[in-house]
C-alpha cells in the first residue's frame, strides 16, 4: 500500500505525468482496449487504458492489464501465504 504524500521524480524522457487511477478502474476489463499502429514500419498492437484525459499505453498499460488479469484469476490472492 502506498500512502500519500509520495514524492516522485519523473524521468521526463519516459513519462508525461504522474497521476492516480482507482484500482477498480484498472481491474474492470471494460476499460482495457487494444490498438494497432505502424511503428518503425511494422504494425504493433498494444494495450490502452483511457482514464479521464490520461491515455495510458505501451508497457505501463501492459503491466496494468496483466495485473488485472492475474487479480481476476485469483493468482495474487493469498500469494504470500
């Protein structure tokens, strides 16, 4: 559990902003979508979560979607027991 206040130092070459997203939003698969774009001459498909005016995509979205899938499968529940 992360408790505010939390001091963050953003790597501006990597992220535009830091913001909170409710866990319930991340766990709801209705908020997950896949998009495809041509990057470097090849079609790439990636995860996207749109939370308010924040577009979460790429590796961050993939981590969150994988986490949501694990939680829905019960893979993380009781993992420390």
